[in-house]
C-alpha cells in the first residue's frame, strides 16, 4: 500500500528553513474548568496530509475548530500563512471544513450545495457554473447534480461535502471524521480517493480521526493526541515502528508490553523482566537504564513448535488462536502467566500447522524487533 | 379475518367523523335550505311524509345563500384559487428564465414572482371579463342583496390574514430563541409557552379588557410614565382584536416552528458560515428555508381558527369590527334566523376547506420528507 505521497522526498518538516502553513504557538484552550488543549506547539506545512489522531475527548476536534474559527484559543496564537488568525472571523478565513455529519443543506440540490460558497464570494454566474462542473467531475457525481442530498447515498453525500469544501479552493481543508459514516469497504476506497484528490489539488489537508488505520493510510504525518497534548508527531511508519511511549505504541496497532529493568551490554542492552525468563537482548541503542517498558508488535514474533535459533526465544503454551483468514493471532501463555500475542501469516493451509491449542511452542524475535520505552 | 381486523381498525375514526362532523353538517346544511319561520325550531320543516321526498327536493331553495351573497364569495374564492394556480404554473418557469439552472438571488426570485403575479392577475381579469361578456346572466349569481355578509367574510379574511402575519412576526423570534437556548432550559421554556392554556381562554381574553380599556393598566402605566397625555383608545377597535388573536394563538405558531428549528443541526449553520456567510445571511439562507414546514404549519394553525373567531372580536372588538363568526352568532341568537345562520356557517366551512386541505398537504409532504 502506498502510504506516502508520490514524491517520496516530501518531508518539509525536516527542513528547518521551511515556513509552515500553520503554526500553533503555545496554544491553550479552556472550556470553563476543563482544559481541552494544553500549551500546544505544532507546525503543519503546505501540501501536507496531516492527521490528528486520538481517543474521543482528547482535543483533536477542538484543535480543528480553532483552525476553522468556531473556537478561539484562550492563550497563544495560531498563525496561518504568516498571519495571526485570531481576529479573522470564520467566514473570512481561507479554510474550509468538511463536517462529520457532512452538513449538506437539505433544501438545495447537489450542484447548489457546491455553488453555495462560490456565490457568497460574489463570483460571476458563469464562473460559478464552470467551477461547480469541475468539482462535480472531480468527485464523479455528474449524474446526481440535480438531486437533493436525501436522494443520494451516504458515500455520494460524503463526496458532495468534499466537493463543496474544496470548491472555494481553500488553502487549508479541514476534515472532521470524514469517513466515519461509511462502511468499511467504501471507507477504504474513499481513503485512496481522498489522497488522489489531495495530490491533484495540492491543498493542505488536516484530518481528524479516531481510526488509526485511516490515519496511517492517508496521512503524510500523524499527530497522536491525549488529554489536550501532542504525544507524538511523526510519519506513519515512524509512529508505528518507533513509538515514543507505551501510549502511542498501544494506541496504534497491537502491541505486547513487558515491564523490565534495562542494563547496558556491548551490543545494546538486556532487559531483565520476568522471573525465570531469559533476559531480552535488544540492540535498541537507547541510553535508557533502570525501569523500562519493552514494546514488541505481534507480527514481529515468530511461533514455532521446535526451538529456533534466534536472539530471543521464549517458551509457552498456546492459550488461544484467533483465526482471521489471512493471518492468525496466537495468544501464548508464558510460565510467568504473561500472555504474549504473536501473529503469523497463514501462508500454508491451516491443517498443516504443526501446533494447536494447549501445545508447547517457542516464541522468537530478533534483537531489533522491539523498542525500549521509558514510559 | 384480515379484512375484519382492518375494518375494525379503520372504523372508529370514520364513525367519529360521521357522528361529529358529517351528521351535524348535514343538519346545518338542511336547515340552510329551509325557510325561516317564527316557530320552534325556527325554520319550516321541509320534509313531509305525505308529499314525499320528491316534493322536498323540488321545494329546496337557495334563497338563503342568495341573501348572504354566497355566489360572490364563491366567485372571489375561485378567482383567488385560479390566481394561485396560475402563479404556481408561471413562477418556476420565470425563475429558471431569470436565473438559469441554479437558484437565483432574492431579487431574481422576487422579480419572477411579481411578474408571475401580474401575468396571473391579468389572465384572471381577462377571464372574468370574457365570462361576463359571453354569459351576462351570470351577473345574477354574484349579485349582492345584502352587503353585510359579504363584507363580513372579506373583513374576517383580512383580520385572519393580518393577525397570522403578526403572530408569525412575534412567534418566529420566540421559537428561534427557544431553539437556541441551552438544552437544559428548553423544557422549561416550552412549559412557559403552554402554561396559559391552564387558565380558561375566556378569562384570559377578559383580562385583556382590563389591560386595554381607557382606564386600564396599559393607559395608567403610559400616563404615569408621561409618554401620553390622553388615554389611548385600543379596546373595542380592531387593534384590540389583533392583540387578542396574536396573544391567544401564539403557542400554535411557536410550537411547530420550534419543533423544526430544534431539529436543525447546528453544523448546518456552521457550514454556511464556513462557506462565507455572515451570521445574518446564514440565518436567511439556511435557517429560514429549513424552518418553512414549521412556519406553514403554524400559519395554518393560526389562520384557520382566527377566520371563524367569535369570542375575541365579541369581547375586545368594537361595533365596527366585522367578523363572520360574530355575524353568525347574531343571526342565530338575536335574529333567530336559523336558515340564514346555517347558510353563513356552510359558506364559512367552504372557505376553510381550502386552507385545511393545503395544511394537510404540507403535513403529508413533511412526513414523506421525514421532517
């Protein structure tokens, strides 16, 4: 799957000289006693597809609504394209928003919904029509232009909402859970369409989602949020492979977390964790000492009936097997009582598997498979 | 079995309709076709078992209808209906001619509507002239023997229309404020709107006499504040009737509008603002069009009872407040002319059928649209 933009060198966030399109500077937002956003700093660059990811109530929607202008920061400034946007009312901002409910005007046809923003700009009638046609072609809704929103399907409504938000060619498009109302198959198709549209229009997209898979698929960078703070802002692969905390590791995908004690060796470090269990060897290169967490993804752990030759080998019994067709997840119970999840692709027929429930198996992983985390 | 069950289900409402509407209406209609008599009851019995039913039918007379000018009322009503139908025919075409495929601006629509109205009016007038030219005998149909009834119908129509507009002007902001207030206050506000119903309607209207009379509270306060020197004459004028109707029927306007506004998704408003609307233009372009079903329902709920209103003009209106409900009661009680009173009631019902049918259609359309 293509999780990157076409230009694989697209990484303006690594270039210190690049001016960001959006710059949150020490932004705090309070609703009465409740702090929704807590002293947040964030730079988002032009042409980025930026995902805000987090559980509900983490402040991601508030962040987006501050960009749209429906909320104002209690403290701090937000710079959009070199300009402090606090005094700019929402109808004067060069941002447009695609609402979670789509918020299509039920009394207007698809074409009139798309034309709504253009007419407010005082665009000439001929230009409005041309632009509406262009947007309808972009989202492939030619046949439905004259229908009312309640006469089209959920997926089509989602496209109308996108076309309406893009019609005014905003510098920044905000998408609030844009695919939440679609079923899984349609959601996956639409994710790629969103990426294509983002690339072809060159607009900066900021998407709010609680679906980590969606964030990973579409975004050039993902920000994981918790309690009004950014926990980690990075590319999807780095978020997944190098989470900076157990919170991120646990939030994105599946993970085994072992608590232990790290000490330095020549190759890297070893982690002593369970009584009677071999120490985990890891070349993580971290300077962490003392109490640590070792996080390892299930798919990086191999399961076998015979003892393999690997940097780390653990022994346990198969407690449960979750068969998902293409892959199986094995829940293996160690002597310490700890249950480790291991995932293997079912590239052989299941009847040929050499172990099953209650069997003794070996779990193995390399010294680069996991990461050591302080918290 | 199935048919039996279905019949059992449908029967009660139809029986209800038969007993409480159709039978009384048939009686009133029968009286309206009979002749006045100084007897008890105050009309000539038409059906005589000896002469039979044929005699009854040949003896029926529309003399009462002729007296109250029913022909003219029907002619005016059909003229209005024709006008409305023609506007409905012209308006969409004119609008698309003015503004092309998309919905035009307000001025485009207004121009299209006015042009449609003008064209329809010209056609109706031409039609009327043509009719009277080719069928001169028709003039007898619309001839007025007594202007009282005709004027009362028109005056009722005017008062009902005007007070509906007033109630809308007061009720819409009311409903809007209710729908926009914090969710925890809404049930209480709703309660406050309904609360007056706990007191007798008659007492509440009487209370307005105390407020509006020359020595009433309103004049006392205004004079004490030095705003006026002479007491205002409000009671026993049409103004008092308008105040009474707006006051009495306000909840009927507020509740349906509130129901549609409350269901409106706040994100629609935000979307409009996000797309470049100011708060005001978002209100006119999104909130108002989407509240239309509620506005229409509210207007009918006020207009229909206001048209036949009797208590309010009787208690608050003056001798020159002419409303058909008042005329009807006078005819019935003071004149004791049951046949004419019945004819007045039948024509009033005919007039009311039009808005009731339109109201039903509006409700049905809303149900289909899931609003």
